[in-house]
C-alpha cells in the first residue's frame, strides 16, 4: 500500500509504527453549525481509508473529534440566547444523524474537546515547563513559535514567509504575531473552566494534540483532515506535540481536497454552502457518494449544477443492470469475479485511488450488460464482485428494487402528471404541445428521456 505523505511531499510505501496495527486521527467538525458537503467529504474519505486498511488485514484504531467550544460556537449560542454547551450538543446530534444517513460509520473513538479539558490543561502546563509556552497576566497562554526550530516543515513555510502573511494581532503581552493561543482567558459571560492561569477555555490547535496524546500516546501512524487544515492547524499540532515529546508526531500526513461550488470556494460569506442535510433530502446517499468519489480525494471537487443529477443517472443505469442480473440469477449464485476485487484493491492500494475504482465501473457494467444474454454466468459473477468490493465505498448496498423505487418516488406528482400529458400529446402527434410541456418540466428541474417502451423522468 502506498500513501501520499504531505510531510515528505511524495507517495510512500505504508509501513506502520507497529506491524499489523494502525493508529489514525482525522480532525473533525467544529459544531458552530450543521455539517456541509465539505465536512461530509472529509468524514467519508477517512472512513473509507479505515475500512480499506481493515480489509487489508490491519487492526485500525481510528479517532475523529468534535470541536465543541470555540469563538464561533459561543457567538452563535449568544445570538440564539442559549447555553453554548447545549448549542454544541444539539449540533453534534444533527451532524451525527446526517453522517449516519450518508453511510459514515462511527470511528473507534469519537472525541470531544470539552471531555478533555484536564488533558489539555496538563499538556499546556508541560509546554510552559519546557519553555515552549508562556502565560500572560491576563490569563492567556501562548505557544512561542520561535522556540520550535522545525516550525513550517509540514506546510513548507518558513518563519519569514509566515510573518509576511500573518495578520498582526493586538493581544496584550503576546510576544510575536506568530504565537498562537493554547489557553484563552474567558471574557465576561463566556463559558469557562478553572485552570492554573485563571478561568478560560482551550485554544483550537491544542485540543487535537492533547486528545491524540491521551488516546494514542506520543506517536501515531496517520494524521489527516481537509487541506485547509494543513496550515496553521496541523503545523501547530506538530509544533506542540513534538516540543512536548521530542519525537516525530505522525508518520504520514494525509489531506483531502476542498469543495468548490460552480468554481467558487464554498463559504458562508458567499452564501453557497451546501448542507449535508439538504442534499440528503434531494438525493440517495449512494448518489452523493458516487458523485464526490469520482474525483481523487486529494483534489478539489467542483460541485456544478449537473454533478448530482448526472451521478443519479449513472447509478440508476447501474442498478437497472443489476436488476436484470438479479432476474437471471435464479440459482442465487454468489460466486464473485476475483479479478474485479483484485483490481479494486490495486486502485485503493495506490494512495486510496477511489476515483480510478469508480471509473472502472463503467467498463464492468458495459461488460455485464453484454454478457447477460451471451454469458449470463459471467454477468452474475461480475455483478456479485461489484456488490462485494464496492460496498466498501458505500455503493450498491441496496437491492435494485429498493434503490430504483426510491429514485422514482422522489419525482414530484406534478412532474409525473406533466410527463404523462406530454406522452399523450405525442401519441396525438401534437408535437408543439409536447415540446411546450417538456419546457415546463425542465423549468421544474427535470428532463424527459424517451425510450422504446415509454419515457424516463430524470433530475437535471
């Protein structure tokens, strides 16, 4: 198995710290709002990585965290007039529900910052003792970036470059604009915990270092998250942890790409965020997974208006072929084509290349469709292999009847009525009316595909 390592900037043979075992941590979601499609991508990618490593025989211990206290959470809770902890808990429940509906399994350890306050305080105290951090009279604690010689080795930045681009902060008694908060003194009315430096709460970066140390010890095999975390979050984690332990923190650093919407970065300020809950109301979870997994996990995904509708068309086509295979598999033959599974493993062993695995499906289904009439046994074995191998990606886990019925039920009744009126107009050779109705259907976000035995309604 080879993995692209952002620390070395190259693809490397995966060799865990302990033979047969993997310790993996992926930075999760800040609970200042519900999960969007970018959060879903990250959670899905690392869940798949974990499952594939388990398929390869590794014993995987996988942790994902929730940041359940920070400035944004407090501000949002204050706006709503509710307790910050209650708000974060409500968001976590909603996020958990959406991720489960998407088909993302819980990690081995689902960690929360507020469950680790003692671990965080202990970590910060040790950094102060070792001279890598300092407390201010106001009750804040900062990491002294200049004290860590390796700062920038993960992101490839040097201190001069960072100083040029960093925003100068105005905090009292902060020695350098590069220094970052490990502990933040509580402001009036804010949630707080008691500490040796006064009432306060953790900084963002320290929580992951402290939770890693408490959960896995001084070193882990894989640390990951979205590419936007590479700097400063993951860079700061390296500085904190290695200053404390004197050992390399994570052997492999893995980052998934970001999500764009019609070519623009997805953000609340642009108003183009796509909530996972909303997209799950429009599309089957397997359609969403197929759509986003077509792009290599390290590359940015561009969500265009056609991405999910096109993915749904492909999945409908695939499931229709599986239905035909199911109809001819009267003896319930469960034999799989081992070459398909081997090819799946080859793609995934090459830096979890899910995009190649997805691309191979078009060839497989073309062959199955041809073999249904000329070599039904081969068609059955190929279909069985696809269902076996691609279940790891969360695909083809439903029966064809279940999937196809759900997609068809998603078509609104008024669209179905218009489609039938168009069919009657065509039968009456009133083609002008048929074209007019087609236009009405397209304005509602659907299109009609004429077939020999009638028509099919598809989301645009």
